[in-house]
């Protein structure tokens, strides 16, 4: 009886250790990048104050008549960079921004004491309600500027019927 004994060779301990370390590093990097993508970069305004807290201080007035939307920031002390206008027609909604109306909205936004009139008749049509949501511009840690849409608690609703 002739039995051949085959020598089985495995990985050397050095190669196995290097592979395990590389696997742990790759998994750690993936977890780091995943967690980094889940956090928001803080937007600040006025000496580093969180912009979400500044939204509570926004105070503006608005009126709508014959396709013209008039906005005044005479009572507020927070400049409004842009204005999101949510238009309800029956059960459908569409959203436009005040900046979409070019020269009618100030380039730097509606500063304290500012007044703007927008002819939005082409967008409103048979609108039954307008919701105006302020958009503020703040600084981010990376050195740039970023817009922040304030919560609906800072918004103004106008019934157009």
C-alpha cells in the first residue's frame, strides 16, 4: 500500500498579520467616512451663533394683492437673504424663490428696514394660499457661505382668495 502524504502549506504568520491589519484599517476608514457623512456642518451667523436660533428672531411682514407680493423687513433685525414662496393651488403645491424674480429682489437680500415688491402673477395663477419661508445666509467652518431655510414657525401664511 502506497500512501502519499501531501504537505499542505498555509499562509505564513507575517502575511496573515498584514492581511488582518489591512482589513481592520479598511473597515475603520469605511465607518469613519459613513459617520462623517451623517453629521451636518454647522451654519453660523452673527458672531458664531447657530443659524437655527437666529431663525426665531426673523420678523417680517407681507401682503399680496393682484399678483404683487410686498415684503417688508422693517420690524426685524435679521437680514433675509432669500424667500421661499410655497404656492397652493387647490390640492397641489409649487415652490418658487424670490431670487428667481431677478432685479425685483435685492441682490444682498432684504436687510433691516428693507422693502421689496415682487410681481409673481405668472407663478400664482389660481393660488388660494401663499406660505413665505425666510432663507438666511450664514458661514460654515470650511470658510464658505451656505443658505439655511428656516422652519415653518418663522413663515407667514397669506390667504389669497
